[in-house]
C-alpha cells in the first residue's frame, strides 16, 4: 500500500480529540516515551469509531466482526512534554475488501509531532477469526464522516 507523502495537518482530519499528557506517559527526560504514541493512536481510533456511530467493540460486534491490527508505523518529528495539551487525529484513508488503513497524528497546536498509520483487518469475532468484508453500514458512515472519502480496494 502506498503511503501518503505529504505531512498531515489538523485540517485533514474530521476527528480531532484533545488530550493532556500525563506523568505516566513521559520518560526521565520529561518527554512522551515513544511507544506511548501508539497508545495515543489507539485512543484516536477508538474515538473515531465512536464518532461514526460504531463504538468499539459493540458497533462491529453487531455485524459479527471485530478489528485486528496487522501493521503499525510512526514518524517521530517532535516531542510532547508532560502536562502539554495535544490533539489526537484519526481518519480512514483506505478501505479494502476486509481491511482499513487509518492515518493518525498527534499535534501540539498546529505543529505535527508524530504521524503514522495502522492497518486493521475486519474478521469474524468467533471461531478462527477469518477475514470478512468490512460491513457496508460502516463504510457508509465513514464515507459520510470523512472530509476526503477513503480510497477503495
């Protein structure tokens, strides 16, 4: 999958969620410990699902499915510090037959601190958890929510 090459800005995202950096998230230097940005990405994705009317896990469970992370990447550009207010951002940039690619970012004001992607596969909740098509109702909600419609297949 091709990655978006331009650095994202807050205007690119329909979902923006405020967060204050907590003490437990920083290292001895007083900056956010890098793996915590993936926790922030997860929080942004959860808020995204809530915003489109598919709160996790019940929204997808109604369709017999769940999302499983299969890939994650991050670009570390600058550091957030203890007690700073940051904004988490999420958008779906691609919907495949059974997968979703989220673009995620953390901003301090308009400054991009970290951006990345997470790819999830939609799979059956029970049994062997085999991939299954992304529910049409979910696709409709995402398409209506996004400022720029996700690419397809």
